[in-house]
């Protein structure tokens, strides 16, 4: 409220006609200094009407004394059946109901009226109310067209600590896939609010890891939440808590012991867990993910402390939707990592233990991309296990049966996808650690139906391509001059070959067999062989091309290296020590700077260790591995070893897709992520031996990757959010940080 100091205020209707005093409409100004939006002439032009008056997009009225009252935003206005509805008026009416604590009103698609009025309501503690009762209450006070046609009840409406309501969070599920889209850029729905209310009291607050602050609850919060007397009287800041937690962790020697301690912390206090993880990411990422998570999956039934996520078993067929609803506990899920546990890292079928992978990946999404932990959900499709040692273990916590296969398996996955998409239509599904045939079938079946991607295929392909592009930068050579051998033709090998092939085709290369050779467990893939796995045919060389080099189907790695003379050697085979000294020395004799990437993990599965590769190439090789390794000293120089970890890919890919409200993940979005990742490696990092950025820069890298993915989604025509010109700022502002909320 206020009077203008410079110029005059005009209130107009939707057609631009000036309204009399007291009329509510669009607020325009005249006679003051002209303004412009920074580097956005189109937006500037749209802010001026035919009279030359300017608007900031507000709705309001002027009283008899010339005071301006702002009541709403034009972007929030709902046009239903030709009638302009201002949400604030409806919200104010709803808030007069004694059982309503908070309310938001917005428009949703309607085939008859264009838009329909929808309300989201937070009830007062202990209150119960039906939607029909609230609609009737509204209709007693406003015309029917202004009243909501539907009401959603929420445990808490999404507000910033300043009180700002993020309506796009509430609107997005209704507008997903619509040609008319809600305003707002589409991203802030994945950011947690910094001011919270809760109906829980006492020990129930402390038991909720998303609410618990431990010794950091203030005196006022302790009084309000019933915590007086059940916490020590002393107060600690989050910084003090993080220091104490790190000291406790440092006192534990065994990696699995550290994993248990971190898991326990995450189950007690999510904010403190992520503060610790983000402050010490380089030290703790090998604990929450590879290599330690591999051991945690193998010993899952032994280290299990508290359930996290959702378990779906064959017994849940026909009720998967209700299982997901119970597991989500009323939260609006925006991201899930789903596994059926059959192909865990390089160690195979680990049954129920695969849940540790889904939990670890989501922790890295939060640490790297700032996806709020309350909007994530790990899911295990526990359809049994063929791991006899697990089935014979009396303490095994998973579904104690051999694996479901065939049509029954496909039907369960279908029910899961359908149910999940109905409940969370704007969410992203990341498929993780499926056996290669199931991985490919599921990826192909659902990639155009729901927002989804397979990290083992597409993420691994992208991170490997990025490492090769970084090596090309260091060598001063283009990708088109590289000859690449991939040992391992599973899901990872396929993804790598596809991604490199796509990048080469963008450079005008069509005869991919002259640049990429792939081997499976029986040797080189050539078209003169029959393949049990149909996808291998796309990776096979033409018979004539192989014969020209004196090679045939099934040729071993040593022969391929000798004849094809690769400049890049990639390992995804899980065969320990497959890159032998003689093979590496043969490769190094053909190229000045060999690029060698033993990517199999966990660590014992690596095709070679960096110290050997450095010695066998006299320090000339560019090296990246799948698991972390310490630097190698050679001739007085420390050579740092980059980890080709998908954590440099999936956080940026996922965040960018969510912010754009993409309908699907395109191949171009994945390729763009790889290209940007390679560009993020600094000259100093390349000189030190790294082919990937230092992991401490993960958030910085994710901002760049998510920004590129966001823009690519619009170029590909799959974005459903209104485009925001400054995408990098949108990305940064959408990232959740582990700062304690204030309880009010």
C-alpha cells in the first residue's frame, strides 16, 4: 500500500480500459522514469501498453485518497469461462474458514472453460474437512465461477522463509504435457522451504529425520514443539554439530563402519548428514557410493538399521499404487532411483542389497544437484534373487524366492511405472543396476512414456565420452582422429559405444567401425558371428572391415590392440587385470599419448591399476578409473587419477530435466551433458592428469550441466515450463542447501 511519488497510477481491465476509483485490475504507471528488463527487449516491450504506460504485472486498486493497494499478480489470474478470477480474493475467503490454516488458488486445464479454479489447502492442527464442505462455504460468499471446483489437502504448503508461496509447485502436476503452461519457470518445486510448521510434538519431532535438528533447536522452538526436558539444555549450531559428527566419523577405521555411521546419521538428521557429506564430499563419496557401497550391498542384511524407501515385491501386484502412496507419506516426489538389484556394480545379483545403491545415488543427487531430500524416493523392485548364498541365509531380508521373470516381471514393472506416473506425473525415474536385457527393454519401453533414463547405459556412456573429450583436449586432437576399443559389451559398453557414436556422427562420421571396436567375453564383435543378445549386432564390425585388418569375430584383446592400434582403451568387463602389461605396452607403442580407462568397479574388478599403467607407459598415459585411486608418483611428478564417476552426469541431467519440466530425456540432452562436463575440466586439472573435474567442484559442474540440459530441452521441444532467460540463475536458486529451517 502507498501513494506514488513519481508519475501516476492507472488501473485497467483486461482490454486496457481504465477503471474508476476502487476498481480492481491491472496496475500501470505513467509519467515516471522509463525502465527496461536487462538484456530482454521482448519482455520490456510487453510491459508497455498502447498508452505508453508500464506495468510490473501486479493486480490492485486505488482508493479515494490515491493509495494503491496490491492484491495479486497478473500471471496468477485465472480466466475461466470468460471470467477473470483473482486468486487472492478466493484465498482470502477460504482463510476465513476456522479450519483452514493456509490456502493457495490457481488455474488448471479445463476442456470446457479453458481453466478451472483449483485450491490447495493446509488445515489447522487437528481439523478435518471435506472438499465439498469447503466449496459450499466459498459459494455462500462468492459467485460460483470464482469458487474452486476441486480442493487438494496438503500437510504443508510450499512457502519460502520470507512467506512467498511457490504456486508452480502446486500447478505443475496439472499442467504437465499441456500446450498452455503455468508461469514460473518450473523449477523451484524441488527446493525445500526454509520456514516450516509441523503438527508433531516431542519425541515424534526428533524421530523424523527431515524435522530433527537435535541440539540445534532454539529455545523458542523447544517450547513450541514440546522438546523442553527431552533434549540437553545446551545449544549447538549446525557448524558445531558437523564438526562433532566428522570427529566421530574420523575415529572409525573400517569403511563399512563409516558407512554404518553415516547411514545412522541420515536416519536421524537429514540436514546434518548432507552438511557433513557436502563439506567433505571427496572423503565421503567413496563411503556413500563406490567402492564401499558395493560391500554394503553384499552385507545389507547385516548392516540394516532402519528402513528407507519403498520395497515392491511380487506380493504387491494389484496394489503397487497404494504401496507407493504409503511410502511417500504425503510428500510430492520429484525423483526416484529404481533398481531390481540384479546387476549391482560389477558384483552381480545382490537381492535386497541393491536398495543401498538407490539410497546412495539419491544422496549424491542432493549433494550435487540440490534436489531436496524430501522430494526423493528410493525404490527396490525386489522380485527375488538367484544368489544362492542369500537364499540360504536365514537373516536375509529380501524376497526369499528365485527371480520373477518373463511376462510376470514385465507386468510388475508396468504396474509400477503406471502407478508412479499417476501419483507423481512430473517426477523423473532413473533406472539403476538392471540386467542388460531388462535394462534395454525397460529403457526402450518407457523412455517416451515417462521422464526417465538408465544411468548404467546412458549415464556411463556420457561420462566416458566426457573423459575421452577431455583427453582429446590434452592431446590437441579431435575425436574424429581417435580409434577406440571397448572391452565389455554389457549395458555399460553398449551405452559408451552409442554415446561415442552419436558424438562422432555429429562430426559427420558415418563409418563408425573405423573408430569404435567392441569386445565381449568371447572376443571382438564382428558380423560373421551370431549373437544371443540382439543389441550386439549394432556394435559389430562388418565382416570385410575386420578381414582387412586380419581380424575375425572372437579375436582377443591382444590381437585387436595389435591390428587396430587404438588410441583409447576402455574397460567395462569386470575382468580383473584384463589390461595386461603386454597389451598396454603394445598400445603405447602405436600412440604417443594412450588414453586408458579401466572403469569396472568396485576396485577389485578394475581391468588395471593406475600405478601399473603409469609404469608400463612411462608416464605418458591419460588415465581415468571407475573407482577412486590415489595419485601415482612418476619421475618426481604426482599424476592424479580422475574417477569416471556418473555423479558428474546424473545430477545435472536430472536437475535440468526437472527444471524444464521435460516430457522425456532426449539423446541430445545426454550428449550435451557430456560435452559440458569435458569443458569444465580446467587446464590445471588436465595438467595434473585429471580427465574429470575435482569432485569438490561437483555443484559448480552441476550448475553448468543442468543449465545446458535445460536449454537443450527447449531446443528439442520437450520442455513444458515457461522458458527463463537466465537459466544458470534459475538452477542455482533451485538448489537445496542443508541449512536448518525455522519452525513457526
